C-alpha cells in the first residue's frame, strides 16, 4: 500500500468515524438496531450539497445536514416508540423513504460540488497543503464530535440514555420517559451520521443518492473491530475505540484491495466479501484467543 | 397516604383468555403504614402493585397518592411519588453503569434531568455514607460496574436507591424471593430498618407467611382479585401462621392434609 493510499484510508476512517459514533450510540448503547443510517448519510450529503450550491456557507450547511439527520432519526424513533413498529422495520421504512426524499432534495440522483467553496478551502487558505486538508478537517471534526459525545454521555441526560438501553424498566421507575430518551438518542445518532455524510460529499466533490448503501454494515464492522482491538471498558474508551475501529476498517480494506497474489487481485466489487470476512474475523478472534490460552 | 377506589382490572378482556385480575379493590394506607401482602399465585398481588406504579391503567376506579389523583398519570410521571424494588435483582439497577452512576440516577428520581454532570462531586460523599449502612463494603467500590455485584448486593443497592429520594409510597414486589435464605434475611432486616427509620408508607408482597406476620403493622390477603383479609393492630399482632393458613385454605375452598410440612 502506498503512503498516499494509507493517508486516504485514514482520512476515510476519520470521517466515517463520526458515522460510527452514531451507530455505536444506537446499536450498543440504546440497543436499537437502526438501519436509517443508510438513508441519513446521503441525506446529510444532499442537504449540504444543495445548501452550498445555493450559496450558503459550507459550515452552516453542516448544521443543516445535522438537523436533517436528526429529523430522520426522530421519525424512526417515533414510529417505534409511539406506534409500536419493530425498530428494525421502522428504520427500514425511514431508510427507503429517504431514498426518494434525497432525490427530491437534489432534484436528481446526484449533485456536483465543482467550483464552490467547501470546508476544505477554508483550511487550505490557512496554508495547509491540499493533500493534507482532508486529514486535518476530518481529524478535527472527529476529535470534536468525540469530545462532545463523551461529555454528553456523562451528563444527567446522557446517563438516562445509557440506562434506557441497559434497563428500561428501571429507568422508567426512576421517572424517565424512555420514549423521549429513545427519540433523542436515535435523532442524535442520525444527526451525526448525516454530518459525516455532508463532510464526505464536500470532500469527494459530489453528493450521490447511492453513497449510503452499506453504511450500517461499515458502521457495525467498525464498532466490532474497535471493540475487539481497542476494548470498551469505559464509555470514553468505547467511543474512541469506535472511531479507531473505523480507521482500522478502512486501512484493512485498502490493504486488501491492494493485495496481489500471483494473478489474483481483488476488485472493488469484492468489497462486501472483504467486509464480511473482516467482521467475522473480529467477531471470532476473542473466542479463538481464549481457546488458545486455555490450551 | 395512598388510596384506591373501586379498582377493576381485566386482562385480555373479551377473549377466551380473559382474566379478572382486580375485582373492585378499595384500600387506604395511612402515612407510615407498613403493609404486607400475601395471596396465592394469580391472586392479583403484583397486578395491584403494577396498577399503583402505573405499569398499566385500571379499567375503572381511581388512584390517589398523597394529594394527587394519579389515575391517568403514566409510569414515569408517578415515579416522582413511588419507589419500587422488583423481585428480579437484575431489574433494579443498571449493570453497565457504575455504583455511583446508579445512585446518581436514583437520586434524580422524579426530577428534570439536564446537562449537569450525571455524578456530582458533592454527591459522592453522601453516596459513600449511605452505602456504609449496608455493611457490604460497597462504599469503597463506587467506580465498580454494578454488573460485577452479586444478586444480593444488587438488591441491597436497589433498596438504598429506592429511598435516596423519599417516596410517598414504597412498593416491594417479592423483593427477597430470588435470593438465598441468608441474603434474603439480611435484605429483609435492611428493609425493616429503612422503612421504620424513614417512616415510609410501604406495600410489601411476600410468599412467606412468617414474614407477612412478623413485619409491618398491617396485613392484606388477596384472593382472586379481592381483598380477602385486612388485619391491623392487635388483630395482626396475635395472628399465627396457622390462623393465616386456615383463612387461606378456606378461601381456596380446599384443605391440605400436610399443613405441617408447609409450616416448616
């Protein structure tokens, strides 16, 4: 793998790491498997891209994306809590609805961001070389979001979210409306996913309705790899591990795609197979380790 | 003070599985009453407690706690007035949170939660003092996850958490039934101390007749959703397990030959 490819993988790992924080929040903390993310990632990208091409400041467009993602999460969570639709199904419904909505927002399946200012231009203007702009911006955002989520989970509301995922009966009997907590948590999660999508779109210079496919799989893969490699003993550690897991996941994929064995090479279309193998590997490693030690 | 008026509750109403769970229950507990509740399986004991806590709404009747008519209040709203300890020791605490986090969650029962720190430095000293009462050494383990504690330790912690904010009424749903006899005895003594020390109005469900007689100042026997027996004062003090069994079997319309076996 070239240094250039490694740099790109780390960049990707950091920006999708923001998405993985969102996935960790729903999947692990709230115990709410949420597939909305496959729709809210491109939702964030579409909103941001349309806002920028209409002349809005690229940073403000991120806030809009965040709000849009939050709203999508709220829809899923309301369907689940207020109308008793199974969480998986509720999130799939929101996800497919978002496919149409994203095309509506962009007035087409994609939108290019050529010749307009993005969050990266502001950084290059400060003298950061263009090839490192992505790393700087994504790194800064990932650290900021990490700091925020770790702070937030330590607040009274954050603790209520933790308890809602852990023991809803207990936290209700302590006076917390678990419906409101789930709506807030799933909203926040999708807000972060949309933010991640908006940053990706600004980086690659386009938003595309198909860019969200497989988001949840990548998210879960990163969560599991992070837990296996870096551990999750405390809340802060678990979130940091999720972001690092995302970086490791992207690096592993870049490695696999660059692999040459005689005449054999992986195609980009083998990505799903590679992901599946990575996740299986991460899932069975702790088990294998235990058995080897026991011997 | 807590008052139930003509509470009626059916489950699966109108279906073949219809259960008449609570049949016109009228009950008034005075401030500081410690009431033990007994009855066979399906008598409506847990249903009664769940109804008070807001787990579901009665089909008819009204529920008053303190000065409030709480009949239409959802569970989380009633939590401001009610503390509960469940039969399953795993239900009362949050396993992936630490001891101090669990206590902090409970210390906000019924209050608005905001963006302040979940566990505040000034609370820690108080938590430590409270935990010392248990005599389990938990005061030195504030940062341990509750999932690491035993069932008995968790139930003791739950008892303590239930009273961090003084409730109008404390509901104990067979809270020692899942513990080994020694631990159960300890938790029961702790219950007695806490309830008496803080003068809590308490409803305690138990399957153990000796406990039902030995604890509290009032005893309720439920049968098929009705209050069959409501004894207090002298009447309750003079009650024996034998009397209670007599009532019990009279209610069930059956006599077991081996009462003495059950008594041991």
